[in-house]
C-alpha cells in the first residue's frame, strides 16, 4: 500500500477474531517500526508490554479488582474483567516520565508518534487495531501488572487482531491551514 492508502485505511476497529493468533514476530516487527518515530534528544523514552493468551484475562482481573475495591459498579467491574480478551493481542505503550516538563511533554509526543507508526504498520500488514484508553485510576494496577516503574505513564493500550468486519469511517473536517508567504 502506498502511504495515502495506509493512512486512510487505518480505522479504530475491534471487530476481530479473539482466537486467531497474531505471530509474536509480527508484533515485534510493529514495535520496531514504532521506534522509528522522531524523538527529540534521542531519549528513546518508550517501552512496550505485549499481552496475549491468559495474560489478557489476568490483566482484566487485576484492573477489575482495583476498580471493585474503589467501589465501581458491578457492571463496570465485569466489563473490565472481560474486555481485554476481545482481541488476541493487547499492547501497552509506556513513556518514561523523567526530566523537566518540556522533556516529559516531548517524550510523550514522541511516544504518541511511535504508537501511530505501530498502527500504520499494523494496517499495512492487514491487522485491525484500536487505540483505547485506560482510566488514570487504574494506571498503578497496570504498572504493577506489567512490571514497569512508577515513573512510566501509559500512552496507549492497543488492541491488535485480524479483522472480521469493517469499522465506519468518521469523516474528517477540513483542517484549518493558514498559509503565510
Ligand atoms: C489518545 C487516544 C485515546 C483513545 N481512546 C479511545 C477509547 O478509549 N475508546 C475508543 O472507542 N476509542 C478511543 N480512541 C480512538 C478514537 O475514538 C478514534 O481514533 C476516533 O473515533 C476516530 O476514528 P478512526 O481512528 O477510525 O479514524 C482513542 C484515540 C486516541 C488518540
């Protein structure tokens, strides 16, 4: 696919077969593509956690337990326990949050760019992808589960799987561009 096709074809799509495996080598390749993002000061601030198989369910249990202890309604807890099993791979993209405020901001920008590289790579390889959010209140539980230090923030949770349906394409408003010459 040429670049326009890949960029326009990427959709936030969770219509995947949760049992059709995505090879580890392909996920590792996508993570390698992620690292080709621009990165001011070359801090390489990202790290990744890949959950597949039973780990997806254990992750949901860990987050659900924290939500339950915090008094979340049963329905929400039940959803947390099951939602990460919806795709064969769940990838967590973390950023190391050290340095001054500018460095932290730029490192997070770089990691978001890395995540987009990964999503576009997934699209080019025919995978569906979905950038989801994890509520801030559950980040500690996610950190503990993944074994990352407290100074890491979660930038993205990405579901990956082989598509079983097409997601609607949200139209893009025409961007405002100011041309100065
Ligand atoms: C930082 C970030 C967090 C997101 N979190 C969620 C989310 O929690 N749930 C969700 O349905 N989509 C989430 N999305 C995906 C957007 O909803 C999606 O990109 C948007 O609807 C446009 O659709 P498209 O990606 O198919 O073009 C997130 C996207 C970003 C960049």
